[in-house]
């Protein structure tokens, strides 16, 4: 028992440290943390090693250089990237962000460094010829962006406006025929049309937008410093040079649209398999750490609850009653709310100023799993005939020893299958942490889909990987159960 408590505290402490402080200083230089949303070429995207590139990224590097700071990039969903800067989790957001009135109420902006206008992307044979044809259509946008806001305002009532997590997903839906058009900023639109056959661009006549860098309201000093440097970079032509290089970049090499072409692009081209591999690595790490937290928490809670329920009538312990109450609330809340919502609350509310996204994911998964593990273990302990406990107590063993030598070993065998299922659920649930910025297998698959405009192979590929992992663990679990059965017979 003492060991369990110590282990639990160490784990929670360790994680607290992980979550609480960001990565250790490496260069001694002060960090400039930029949040972005890297599915917006040519402004921000990932290259094949998973590095961030694009116009915004290069400008940000140039700014950091001039300021003598080290640039750190956090890739989040667009709304989360804005939120991160607003709440001070990052120093600034650079994500092709249009300055508008609502956003100016929430944050402050640098001088503008680019202009943009919303355009409509349709397939070449589309019957949509202009904005006038949009009523009644299915319109794809990126959620939280100005394109999404304009379309909701103008066509929300008469059309089906869909908010995708990024423009690339919307383009894929358009290519699949799920929607009729995509409304998005002109520069990414040009990249999308260049990279995909059979698409064309229509004008919208929405007003011209200005891109600027966003900061939290209290970061005026940093904003002013950035402004000074940004002005210099615009005046000496650096910004124009960067823009030129990206606008004239080569499109992704064409491996053909057949099965092998797509397969090649999704897994083999530019060593993309390495990205999946590192994704699997972090998925396994997240699972293992969350499992440790889950089991430790689960055992603790189960012991407290069983001890409480097995008290002799008339000899109720007040402290135990109180702790038991807390445990009950914990289990009820965790089991009564969706995992995804728990993650979002942890990522964006409770730890809204931490940038250790993966660690927050681990902590949340562990806490979630703990509630289920607790109930599984409690079920196992309660299922044992009370005569077992009574017999060992009458032999003179105390409560803890009876638990340790008589009850727990017997209960363990009956809970092993359910515990195995819980572990498998946990492994699969790690896929959710990409929603709060965690990086694991699904993140890798999505990043590759964003580069290749092809969801099927990366997504089915990651599904196959999860399946193989689950099969391996099921097999191991079977082995363990067989071993336990054998040791029983002897
Ligand atoms: N300019 C638009 C806006 O501010 C779209 C920006 C989307 N940016 C991105 N990195 N996905 O709403």
C-alpha cells in the first residue's frame, strides 16, 4: 500500500513537472513562441521531415533572428492557434490571420505584411459560375476563418456551410464530390489548384483582407519590437523575396492517380514511412504513461471504495467516508462525460497556459482510465466470496496482509480480461490527443494527408497500424492468462 501511494505521488508529481514547465532551454536564447495552423500552404505547412515551412514560418524565423531570439513553433488547429496567442500560451500567432473587428477586441496586431481575398474553388465542370450561385449549395470552409464567417453570415440560412478542420480537408471533400465548392483565401486556393487537377478558381468580390501577426493584449512591448523588425524586413525586400520563393515553388511530384501512385505518395515518397514510425513511437509512449497513471489511480480508488464498503456496520470511519465520497464523484464525472470533452477542458481550460500538449494528453487519458480501472478492480475484489477475507482474518492476518496475500491475487485473475480491454481502449483513445495539439500516429497521418491531398491511404494506413498493435497486445494478454491458469493447476 505504502509503495502504491509513493508510486502514485511520484507519477503525478513527474507529470505535473512535465505539464507545468515547457521544454528545457537549449540555446540560452530567449524563446519566441509562435502558434500556427500548418495546413495553409503556402503560408504554413509541414515538409516531409515534419518541419514547418511556409511564408509565415520564414518571416517568423527572420523576425526571431533580428530580435536575437529562438523561434519555437506550435502547430494547432486555427481557432486554437488564435486562442493560444490570446491567452498568452504563445507569444504570437502567425497563421495567415486576417485582422478584423472581432479579433481586434480580443488581441492586438502587428502592421500588415500581406493581403488576401476570399475566392471560390470549384471543379472544372461545376455549374457554379459566381457568388450568385452559392445559395442552396454545400459550401466547404475552414472552421473559424473569415471565409467561414462570411459564408455563415451570407448563406448560413439558405446553404449548407460546412466548417472543416482545415482547407485541405475541404479540398478533399470537394474532390470526392461531397460538397459543391470551397471558399478560402486566394493564396492557398492557388496552391490547392496547382496541386490538384480538375479544379478552378472563381472571384468573390469580398473585401480585401490584411494579414498580420496577433499578440495577447498585454504584449504591446513585444508587438512594438516585432513591428520595427517587420517593417525593416518589408522595406528591404526580404518579405517579398520569401513570398516569391513560395508562390513559384514546384508542385509535389506526380506519381499518378492510380493505386500504387497514391500508395507511393502516402508511404514511400520522401521517406514518409518515418513519420508514421515516429507517430507509433509516441502513441506507445503515451499509452504506457497513461496506463501507469490509470492503474495507480485505479488501484488506489478501488481499495478506498472496497475498504469503505466492507466496513463492519456500526463502525464507520468518517475520514474514509469522506475520501470515498471524493472517489465516487471522480468516477461519476469521468464516466459521465465524453473523453473528448475532458481532453478539450484539460487542454484549453485547466492547462490553458501550458504548451506540453502531449503531457496534458497523457494526464487526461490516465485520469480517465483510472476511473474505469477502479471499477474493474472493485468489481473483482467484491466478487470474491467474503469468506476468503474472513478466513484469512481469523487466521490472524491483518486487513492489508489479507488483501495482499489472499484477496488480490485471486481477484487479479478474474479482472485480467477486463483490464486488457481497458488497456486496448486506452491505446485507441490516444488518437484523440491530436485535437489538443498532441503529436502521435493520427497527427502524422493527418500531416501526410495534408501534403498529398489524399486521406485514404494515410488514414487506412494508421487504422491498420492500430489494429496490428491491438492484435499484438491481445495475443500477449492471452499468453499471460494461460500462464496464470497453468500456475493455478500446479
Ligand atoms: N485569413 C483567414 C482568417 O484569418 C484564414 C486563415 C487560415 N489560416 C490557417 N493557417 N489555416 O480567418
